[in-house]
C-alpha cells in the first residue's frame, strides 16, 4: 500500500525521498528533521534538502525555532491544489494540440470520412463539440445508450463559455431494445430544444464549418435502432456544413 501511495505522490512531481517524507509526516503530523529522517528512513544527509523542497512545493509548513519543526499540510488541501493544477495543464495542452490538429486538417484533401461503431462515433462527436467556438446544432432522431449523459456534461461546459446550443429532437427512440427519452434528456440543460418529427438519423454541425451525419439500421414495430450498424459521415467541407446549418436554423425559426 505504501509503495502505491509513494508512486501516486511521485505523479504529483515529488521525488522518491520527498514522497517518503510526506507519507511519514501524515502519520507524525509534526516533527524535527532528525525525527522525520528516522521515521521516513531518508538519510540525514538528504533530509534538509528534501524538507526545504517540500516546503517550497506546499506540502509542509516550516515552523521557526530551535530546532526547526516541520508540520504536514492536509492531504485534502494539497491534492485540491495539485488536481486543479493538473487539470489546468491538461486543458492547456489539449488546446495547443487541437490547434495543431485543426490547422493540419484543413490541408487534407477531400475531407470526408466514414466512422463505424457507436463508441467511435460518440468519440468523434465529442471532438467536434470541443472545437465549437460559437454555435452547435443537433438534429437528434435517436441516441445511443449512455450518450445523453456524456453529451450533457459537454453541453454544460459550452454553455459556461457562452456558446449557443440548439437541438431539434424526437420525443423518444428505441436503441438495442431499450427506450430512450431523447427530448427529456436535454430539456433541463439550458440548451434551446424543440420536439421534432425526425427520422432515424442524427446530425451535428458546429460553427457552420464542420458536421457529421449518423445513420443506423433499425427493425421491428418500434423501429429499434441497431447501434452495431451505425455509421457516421464526418464532413469538413465548409460549404456543405454551412448549407445544412442554414436549413437547420430555418427549421428552428418555424418553431
């Protein structure tokens, strides 16, 4: 268990010795350098440098006196700070990588791809959503299982950024023999949503420059969607995306 904890602390940027000392101090709460060295099994020749580094990183507080005392900072406070730091760094990296990715996409000829399978389609939907700058348009003739929960989480982030989300949705559908209430899944999310008589197809358009059509086979009296047969047509022809978005907003204005 201790080895696992030390490995986790190292992921926060601590050295092995720093992780050993911090782990030890969570049991001791406070101690002198000599006591901490003995308890953590970190050599006396290293302990002062390790404690100084931990203080600079915010894992411990140094209490002046003779001798100096070192007090552990609550793991809750430390992890809250470092988790937010990691999230911020990941989001910054994601933005940089997406910028590179998007700049290269425009150089690829004939930007139309077929995507097979619901998992891959949802993943591509999330990519498209993450690139949205102003408006996101959805025609929802069906949803895959668990897709609503995933999309709602993304929609909340877009709404906080002031991005406009518009949805035309069927009331419900059957997917893999399970009933899904499509309209109700998003009626309380803060997006603009209207009920619509939509065939068994999905359409997502972002910023009038990128879109994806999703089709699937269906069968039976309930027109049960077979998710294993789903195909997404990812399209980056701006002229086509703009045309579909204009048609979408024309239908939206009639509501």
